[in-house]
């Protein structure tokens, strides 16, 4: 005790003073603790930690985890996680450098120069160079591939120069405002794929055991032994990813054959997230308190008139009457259960009776007469020919599209048309119906890019396959506007040109635009930092996955990244 002066002092005090001292000492100690706690709370910040896992279920099993030939949603989902491009789109709709450190666009808009980041590597540790980028694009354009790349049109006519290992230059023949979107395409490793012959490009094991440079790398594949098919892929965060190691360290993507299997897995807790869920199941999940992310998809579903095959559609008043008779709100509410929007705005103030009456006025002013059979007909007295308002609707066998087409049929029959619904198998629809343009009315969808480019869908040069002008529409003014908007990079000027294009389409009525659907994503409530913004495809939900996190830690703000 002789070594502790404070104890000697206390021993010399009276009991009352000793008690007073002890009380004051503990008050001081407690106050100091509170001050320290308050200091910590003020200067400590919460940051994501590199930890945690996530399991997501998707419909279908991947066959081509390869950005060059990815065809299915499952292919594109896996490719989005495993590969990366020169640029990466953001949820806000911008482009940021990914493998590229920076890029430069020449003043005339014809030359794009990209510089790669230093010390980039593939998942197997091999270096990434500009030769990999050039090789990928050459494969996209290679006519010798057994499966042609769906991206080949985007790269046709682009000259490529590789001055050194970190620089790649693209030259195009005329300005093309959406070109930067091309640069988001995933890059494949030349050192692996250069030894794969074209005839084996779609069957090599590299398509199911991919090596990329994206945020996640393949760890293992677990097979369903009974079916001999992959049950799930286990992925791990890539520590040397160009944009930084993702926070969630383990990711499992599980595969299911249909919506029913997917829903069962979600309900029993096998998976925590799932995308592209059906509206009815989304409503059920909302009632249970699930977290459902809704975001519009730039997909336009419309009924396209084929005037070449069905002469009655050459009469613009027929097209206007058919357009006027459609109850788009009812289709959105019945087919999508409200998870979507009528393309040209709500029509809630117009009743069915008023809508049909307005449509009939248009027809009857044009000489159409409602027969005793309840079908409109028009008589050409010179040719002594009677034309019935009779046609068919072609649609692929997709539940949502089939039900929507049934609503169109119902509305048109109320008007006084005789309509046949023709549903085609998905596997033969493109070859037997779409490519040869064998339909009267086609109910189908269009996918618009992040920077809208309607050229493939409405320019007269795209009327025949493989073009996508399925209305076989031709208008010189529209052609001019679509050519101009491709060259214009100023957003305000682009919008002004597009407004003129829309006005022409509105006047000509080559199609009836019905709705645009929402993307529905059931997400794990544990996940923080999730941003789901502008999507052009479902796989783009993973654009910002590197910033998602499960766990966090508190550090002093001076040490926060």
C-alpha cells in the first residue's frame, strides 16, 4: 500500500470525507464514460463490411455464359456477374469507366479512344490487354460462328485499331449517339477463346465454366444428379475487380424450371431473392410484407398492323377506330395487375360505352355499316365487292402476351370486328411468323435502349427480316428524323427530333401502343445499398451489385474509406 499515494491519502481521511471522495470519483468516472460514448457516436461512422452471402433464384439454366452469344435471361444474368466491359452503366442511366480508365470522343463523333486501367487481370490471374477487347469484337462479328452473336449488328462497320496494350480505338462511318452503350458489352479472354474453333464455340465447356473479369468469379457448380443439370452456381467476390471488391463475399445463383418451382423455393427459404416474378405472385408477396422493387422497363408492347397482308388496314380510319376502341387501363389492370403503365397515358375518364361509340363514329363516317351479324362491312359499289372488318391477331405463346391479345380481341369484337386469335409456339414463332411477316395484326414487344434508338423498329430500310419494322411502315419524314437522331448527341436536340418522329407515328397509326410493363424484383430485406434504377434488360439489376452489402461495421470517420 506504501506504493500507492492515493491510498495513503484515503486512509488518512475521516470516513465521511472518504465517502464523499469516492462518490465524486465515480461521478467523474461515469461522466467521462458518457462524454467518451458521445464522442464515439459523433465521430464513428457505419461502413459496409466485406462479408455475408446472398442466394437468388432465376428461371432457366444457363448454356452460354458468354457475352458474345448469350441468348437467354439465365445466360445474361450470369454473364452480367462474371464479365465486365470497357464501360458500365449506372442505375441513374449514365456510363462510368469499368475496364477503361478513361475514354475520349473526337469532336466529329467518329472516333472513340479508350485507355484501359493499369494492372487489370482476369479471374485466372492473366493480364487483360486491348487485344482481348479487339478479339471479343471480332468474335461478335465472326460470320463463321455456329450461333451468330445477337450483338453483331451493333459492331458492323466499326474499324478497330490497337496501338498498344492499354489503348483501343474505334472508328465509325457516321456519328452514332448511342455508341457508348456498345462499350458496356462484356469482354472475353483471348488467351482462352483463341484456341476454340468456330464450330466448337457454342459447345465448349468455357461457356458453362466461364473466366471473366467482372465483380464475381466462379467458385463451384453444384449439379442436380437426378437431372444431370446445374442446380446452382456458387460465386465469390473478385478481389481485383476493376471497380473494387464487392462487399457481399458469397453469391449463389439457383436455377429453376418454371415460376411455380421458383415460388416454392422462395416460400420455403431456399432462396432470398428472385426476379421477373409474375404479377399475381408479386401481389401475394406484398400481402406477406415482402420487399418488392418495381421499376419500369423500356419495353413497348403494341399491336402492329400489316397493311401488306390485310388490305383493310390500308384505311387509316379503320386503324384509328381500332385504336380508339382499346381499353388500355383494363389490360394493364387485368394482365399486369397494375404493374405497368398505358403507353399513351391513362384513359380512366373515358367509359367503355363512350370509347366504343367514338370508334364507331370514325368507322361510319368512312362508309362502314354494322351488319345484322354485328360485324362492320364496307361496300365498293364500283367493284361490287363487300369487305368485312375481319382479321387475325398473331402472338407467341407467352401467357402475358396471350391474355393481352385476348383483351384486344374482346374490345374489337365489341366494336363490331370479326377477330381470330392465332397463338404460335415460341420455338417456331420467329421463323414461321415474324421473319416472313405472316400476320394481319402482330401483338409483340420492342426493347428500347438506354439511349432510345427507334431506327431498327421504324426506319423503312428495316421492313424485311432481319429488320424489326414489323409494321412494314414507310414514311420519308420518319426516315429522315431517325437518321438525324442517331447522329445527334445533344439530349435537348435529340428530344426535339424524337418529338417530330412521335408526331408522325401518331398521325399515321401504324400500330396501337398498349402498355409498358414494370420489372418486379423480390429482394432480400437484409440487403442494404441496393439501387435499381433505369434498366434496359433484367440482368441490369446487377449493375450496382458491388455496392450491395449485408453486414456493416463502425469506424472512426478518419479511417473510413
